[in-house]
């Protein structure tokens, strides 16, 4: 029974692990933090896999666990002492930037998303994943109307950040 559970989890996880990477990218700013969060989300998914009833799609359940884990860790980290990644120090000499325009825009978008609060990050993330409001509300545990209202507010915040 345990081996079957493990095999099912590994198959489901492998088919949907890009969700975890996307959540990590939204909530972290460097590779080490990304890896730590990925590991923590994976642990939480495994711990709770036996409780997955199949009422929703596995991917929807995975979004919920991943976002809740990321938000919990994000809230804990806001209480911790802030440090700065050495690669982001202002005096670092910049090489000529050869990124194409689309990649540069994507970087700016992620930088702006990092400035949002944890719930707004989750909303924007699910919106960028083309999730319908019904699935967004289910994933975040809020009403569909509330999801629409919060989404409009999050989009407005993001627009203000992106347009100085």
C-alpha cells in the first residue's frame, strides 16, 4: 500500500512539478532560496498526499499546498533579519546587458511581482497561469466574487509598480 502511494505521488508530482517551480520563482529572489522553498513545498505535498481526496484536480490541490507553504514561509521570513545577496550589491560592475526585450520585460514583471504582498502574488501567479476565477477562488479558499475584486486591486498595484 505504501509503495503504491509513493509511486502515485511521484507520478503526479513529476507531471506537475513545474507548478512548484513557478511558485518558487514568484516568492524567491535567488537560486538558494528557490531550492529551499522547492524542497519545503515538496515535503508538504508528500506529508499531505494521503489526505488528497481527489475532489479537485491534483494540480489545483498542488497549487493550494504550494501557495500556502510559500506564503507561510514568506511571512516567517519577513520577521527575520534582512540580508542582501552579494550578487545584488549596488557596487557590482555590470556587464553590457544583451538580453532581448521580451526577456527583459519578463524580468521587470517578476521584479514588480516580488513587491506585492503574499496574497496578491498568489492571485497574479494564478492569473498568469490562465486559471479561471472559479479555480483561483477554490485554490485560495475565497469566494469567486472576492477573487475578482482582489484580482482587480492586485492588477492595479502591479500597474502602478510597472509605470513610474
